[in-house]
C-alpha cells in the first residue's frame, strides 16, 4: 500500500482468505490488519465482512469467558482484554475511515456492553 499498489494489496488479502478461509481458521484479532488494509484500499464491504466475522467470534468468546466462575475467568483475563481491544480497534479504524455505521452502531455498543459486564464481575 505504501507504494500505491492498492490492487495488489487487495489481491494478496483476497488470496490469503482463499487459502486460509475463516471457516477453517476462525477470524480473530490477528485479522485486524486485514481490516485496516481493506479500509485503506477503499474496500469497505470486504472490511465489513471481516469485521462481522471477527465480531461474531469475539462476542462468542466473551460470552463464554464472562460466564465462567471468578477463578476460571481470572485465567482468561488476557483473552477478555484482547476481545475488548478488538472492539476498540475496529471502532477507531471505522471512525477514521468514516464508517460510522460500523463504529457507532456496531463496535461501540459491543465494546460498552462487554466492558461493562467485565468491570462488574471484577
């Protein structure tokens, strides 16, 4: 992308997803870079598709972690924080690229909901 090769960057990401589809390798915070590159390339629909998959997996994980008893939940503290970071990161990226439907209607409500639940259980 730094060299202005937008099409090549998108092609590489598309190929990565073809070789390692998210139904085989679940989407998670490691894919936040994909979202950023798709946004930079103006491929908002592709970014949104990955965001949806990341959020689905992250929300499922957080529901599970937050339902654990206190001792078990403590062992998952880092994973919970990564999940919250994931929502926050997407919020910031979406805001930066003018995707307020993602930032304000999706990422922020999820971040607030799960951060609040997490804090209340600490």
